């Protein structure tokens, strides 16, 4: 990743970091995980750059077969740590996981925006926001939500974690394949439909409880 990415990273994290002492505990925790997502994006981008060079610069192959796996593993690390060391509360894990995914997408989108500033548009921004933004959030939430179920089941923890990461990486890979094909609109619709379905299911569960 070039120097510009580090400049954007510093500007973003310093500005948000200065707000943390003024926030309430729960809000601060979510923002910390968002910053962890931003940091994960910077870290994994270095790894992806090395892998891209190792595969002869084959961008399509790397983004559809390699980066979904590396990105989902790195994004899952703070969520796994929180679940194992601090708390396996499902609500907290879900919120933290989505914050990590959104943070990751924020830095990724900002870097792409600056690198392509002469050719981007509002439509591009909407596509990146609803596409990449939701994909990163949804994939990390899937891992966080699943971890809350399997954390206390030792026999399922390791294989369950592997299955969650594989599922997230596969979903991510499908998105990357679609957005780089003539079916780009399906790639953008995929996370939107998934997100709406999750929201509706969550609301139905709340109604049943009440």
C-alpha cells in the first residue's frame, strides 16, 4: 500500500481517536472496534500487495481467490479475541463485528476514492457504500454472531470457527466475482438483500420476545 494510504489512515484514526475519551462506554467500545477495522484494512492491504506480486500481478485471481480469505481472517481476529477473553455476549459481538467491517470498508473506500478521484461519481460512491461497505460488515457479523453460539461448545469451537471463516470468505468471493463481471448490479444487490433480510429477521425476533 502506498504512502497515501498511511496519510489517510493517520488522519482518520487520529480524528476519531480524539473523540474516544468523550464517549460513553458502549459507544466507545464500538468506535474502538471500528478503528480496529480501519487498522485491519491497512495491515491486510500490505499482505495482499505481497500476494499480488507473488501471483504475477493477476488481480482478478487474487481478488476472487485470495483476498477474501486474508481479509476475513484478519477482520475476525479482534472479534475472536473479544469472544474468548472478554465476553461472548451475542449483542455485543454483533455490534463489534459490524463496526470492524464498516471500519475496514471506510479506509478501503477512501483509498480507492483518492486514487481514482478524476473518474469517480456519486453513483460510484453509492455502489461502494452499499456494496463493499455492507459486504465487509455482513461477513464479519456472520463470524461474530456464529462465535457467540460455538464459543462455549469446545468440541465445535475450532471446526465451527473454520466453518464461519470459510462461509464469510466464500460470500466475499462471490461478491468480488460478480462486481468484476457483466453482472455488477447483482454484486451490489447481493449484500443489500442480505442486509435487509437480516434486519427483518431481527425485528421479527424482537416482536416475538415482546
